[in-house]
C-alpha cells in the first residue's frame, strides 16, 4: 500500500520502520522537515515529503502526532475526502496518567468531526512505541493485538490488512464511537507501563474473542 505517516516522533518513526520493512511505499512528513528526512533515510522504502498535497495518491494516512496537533496536521496534507485516516492518538493529560476527554466523545470522533469526509479508523493507540519499534511480537514471542474501530467497513478492512501485513493480530472493535473504550484501554496500558513500573514490553489483548 501507499502510506503517508504524519509525524516523525516515537510512533511515526516506528511506523515508517515497520511499514518500510513490510514492503509498503511510505511517505513521511513532519513539522520539522529534517526529522522526517532523518527517519526516511534509515528506511529503504521511505521518502520524506512536504506536507502540502502529501495525502494525494495515498491509500492510507497514519496520524502520528499528539492529539492537540491532530486537526492542523491533517489539514496540512491536503484533501482527505474518502481517505482512510488511522487515528492512533490518545488524548492524554500533561502527566500522561489521565485522559482529557471521554465517555461522551473520543479523540477519534472529534478528529472525524473536524475532517468531514475522511474515513477515520481508530487503531494502534494501545500499542506502545517501544513495542511498535520492535515489531509485532513481544519478547516472549506473543503476538500484539491491534484493535480497530470505525464506521466504514471498507476502511476498517484496509486497516486490518495493513496491521496484519506488519504481523499484528487484529480485533474489530466496532464503530468509531467505541474509540471511547479504546482510548481508556491505552490509558490503562500506560499506567501499567509507567505508573505501575511494569515496563514497556507489554500490550493489551482480549481473551476468548
Ligand atoms: N508513544 C507511545 O507509546 C504511543 C502509543 C500509542 C499511541 N500514541 C499516540 O501517538 C501520537 C504520537 O505519539 P509519539 O509518542 O510519537 O509523540 P512524539 O514523539 O512527540 O511525536 C509526535 C510528532 O508529531 C509531530 N507533529 C506535530 N505537529 C505536526 C504537524 N502539524 N505536522 C506534522 N508533524 C507534526 C511532532 O513534531 P515536533 O517534533 O516538531 O514536535 C513530533 O515529531 C500521540 O497522539 C500519542 O498519544 C503514542
């Protein structure tokens, strides 16, 4: 697939690495062009691109910025009408130990409202950057699950295929509204990793589904 990654930080660089290794054609754009260039230069199938018009011709756009920068970052890459946009954000408080919204909405729903016509799919938000950077398995060999939620079955199918091409197990978590559940799961994961000091080689999974 042709994939645009917006953001060249912890998650963005992990996506560029794993997508490139899986043979996808990867473009990466960042607020700081030098960061995008540095990430692209380490990966064979990756190219750093300016934001303007970067969405054109892409099969999937992965949003790998903080939630606060999400809408402006998406607006900067051009026309997203009909595009599959993967929202990986978690709307975290400054200390990373809470969420700034939830129950009656989610980061994903707020992003979808702000970018009308985009096919927003919540996914990968429960996968820690340290895990993504290593691939789709934990150190004990167990496969990491990517939960995905969205209102377009076609867009969800694309995200499922993309995640599985990277080796992840996938779980359909329903409509985009269920991002209200996936974002707190990520918050609990962050608590285990950092709050409870269990470390970052962890990932949530669901038994019996
Ligand atoms: N880290 C994790 O383990 C993890 C796991 C799951 C989900 N997430 C979510 O993934 C997102 C990214 O997290 P992260 O840890 O990768 O953060 P990060 O390291 O801070 O990276 C975010 C990147 O987005 C860039 N950016 C900001 N505004 C932009 C714009 N308008 N256009 C292009 N790039 C822009 C930033 O640029 P600058 O360098 O110029 O600031 C930065 O490089 C967050 O929403 C987070 O909640 C993170």
